[in-house]
C-alpha cells in the first residue's frame, strides 16, 4: 500500500519511525476505507496507490498535518483537486508550526547560491537536465515558497540539503491491513472530501 499525494521519510532518515508509528496508530482498530485512483491503482512496484480514510480521518492528510510526511503531487489528475488543496493546507499548517520535518534545520531555507525554478508540482535547480532548455523561462522560487505551494523537490536534480543518498522511490508505505482484509471492507468509488 502506498499513500497517494505524499512522501514519508525513508528508512534511516529523521522521523521515519515516528511516521510509521503514526500511520499504524491511525488505522489500528478503525474502519478503513480505501479510494484508489482510476488508471493509477498500482505503482511500478505493484503496490496499491490509495487515499486511506480511517475512522473518518484522511490518513494521507493527517500525516502531512503532523509534519510526518511531505506533499508529493503529480501532474496527472491522480487525486481530486479538493484533496490536493487539503494536503497543501495541511502542509502549510505544519510549516507554520515548524512541526515534525519542518522543525529540522534547513528544511525551509534556500541554500546560498542555489537558484530554484518552479514547474507546476516540482522545484528544480536551475541547471537541472529536466528543465535545462526552458529553465530561464521558469519562475524563480524560494524553497519555502515552493513547499508552501505544494511543490516538491525534483528527484533528478535533488535540490535538497544533502546529495548523498540518491534514491528514486519514495517510501510512503504504511502499515495498513493486508490487501485481503482491505478488499472485504467497503470501498468508495469516489472520495467526497469528508473532513
Ligand atoms: Zn530537476
């Protein structure tokens, strides 16, 4: 199971175990509803992609609000617009409070000499090969502005604090009920944004 629209800390990174624990606590003993996204129900590793509601709480958004996950959106209508907006609002509230990941040193600061450019859902280093040809036409953006608008760092040019561990796949796995158990639970065709 992978949670749509978010990215949780990878194993070995700050707050990894906190995020795993929060995720488990949110679903434990609760009625869990899964909404998959039409045409995007599995990722490249065969994991189910989903919005998960447990006891009336959208787990994806709650983890972001706690500062235990970052918003990670895609430009393919993977999740409904109102859910996307809710995730961005949750990230801003976490940033305002410097909660979790946003309380870590350097989480919001553009590094000296670093020039960042924005595409719709990502921010890049100016020299990123993905945007090289059009980089100068893209709007300059600070790290904090980018994060507050729901953009995430490009995984190719990695505008992050450290460049050391390069890993392409996020680890937004969550300790959720097994696929067999989930299949027996009610499944909603559409997400209605009940918050
Ligand atoms: Zn890039």
